[in-house]
């Protein structure tokens, strides 16, 4: 059997933690920042965990994770 390929967009966006959960960056912090409040931009820093409803589709994109 040939090896399964990982989606290259997914490998750039997601990292698997040691516990098996998947972390992601926050969205909406790339451009058009002038109309967003300072509080909103501050709370978009850092990473968060993938929601359980999206876990199956993300795991399908990362077959060896």
C-alpha cells in the first residue's frame, strides 16, 4: 500500500499535543484590524483547542497524527 498523504494546508495550521488534542491559532487577526477593539485583538492571541465537532475532519487531514 502507498503511504497516505497529509494535507499540506492542515500540517501548517494544526499541531498535535501529547495528550492527542489538536491545537490551532485564532482566526480574525490578519487584516482589517483598525475597526477591531484592543480587547478583541488581545483575546485573539495565542492558541486554542479544536472543537470536538471538527475533530473527525481534522484527523482525516492528518492521518499520522
